[in-house]
C-alpha cells in the first residue's frame, strides 16, 4: 500500500555566517503533515533538480527573503533583505524542472515570485513605492498583517477555496509586476496588487502571494493544502 505523498518543501537561505544553518518555519511542515503528506526539506545548493524531483510527488516553494533584482532586470532597493544567490539559482532551476515534469506544485509568497521570474516575468522591487500604503502587505520583516483579497470567480483557486472574498495573512514587500509566460492573475488586493496566479495547461499548480500555512484554522486556507495533496497522490501530469 502506498504511503503518504512525498512533498518537497524548499528551505530558507543559510543564516549566521559563523555557524551556517538551513532553516524553515515549522508552519510549512505542520501544514503538509496536517493535510496527509510526508514533508521532505529541500535546502538550496543542489544542481540536480531532476534527480530531486524524481523522488517527490509534489513540491512547495516557500516564502523568505527577496529575489536578487538582477534575476528580473530590476535595480537595488534599500529595503531588499536576505538576498541569496544560492537560493535563487536553486529554486529557479527547480521550479522550471517541476513545471517540465508536470509535478503538483504549490508556491507561497516568495515562491510565487520565483514562479513569475522563472517564466520571464518581473517584480515590483518595493511595493509601497508603487501602490502606497493604504493596504499594508507587511508590518515589518518580523510580523505579518491581514488584508482582504478578491478571487476571480471560475478560477481553480475559487473552486478549491469555495469562496471569492478572503482575508489573508500577508508578509511581503515585493510583488508580481509583468506576468511570466502562460501565467494569469486570479486574485488581487484592494490596491490591485496581484495575489495569486494560475498557469495555462499546468495539470496542478496554485500560486498565492499570502501565507496560508499561518491560517490553518480557516477551512478555505486549509483546503489549499488538502487539494494540493490530492493532486500529489496522482501520477505526474494527470
């Protein structure tokens, strides 16, 4: 009898130069376990993306620090933080391979930005410079905030969550600008910031800008993980 679906979960960059560690907030692991999956952490640095994916049934691209602006033709901003070339290189390679393999894929916050950049899109380098601060998308690097999101009726996201109006846990200052190839926006904040993406012809991909792993008490947010795990139980490409 087949065991739990094996879910790769990307970790954050190396921290503490004197004693480097790969790390990840426990909420991601808890969410995968709650939905019935076996979480396997994927630290950056490995060059064999296809070999990694061969051992997985699905992959989650998590939040964390900013993507280096040279990856999308942007420029340095004083609010950029925790930029890591090692992580950028690994995750861009991994997400392209996951899409090629048609593996169940779920991107969260930074992960959604990685998806957009991997497909040729770009990012707003510092969101308050673009949309102002009427809608707070984060309080600080250490604290998330809550705000409203509208979801496109008829989208996969609306079907999974069973609702088109959400309150989400937000924790970012970069955001999707021009969309990558094949992507379409399916959710927006009240200031028109893109909050979720879908990809044409992908068997199963959801990409959200917020942090559903911080809202597992909300049935709609929890359904994102259960739907992802259901997709991961199927053969890749189905």
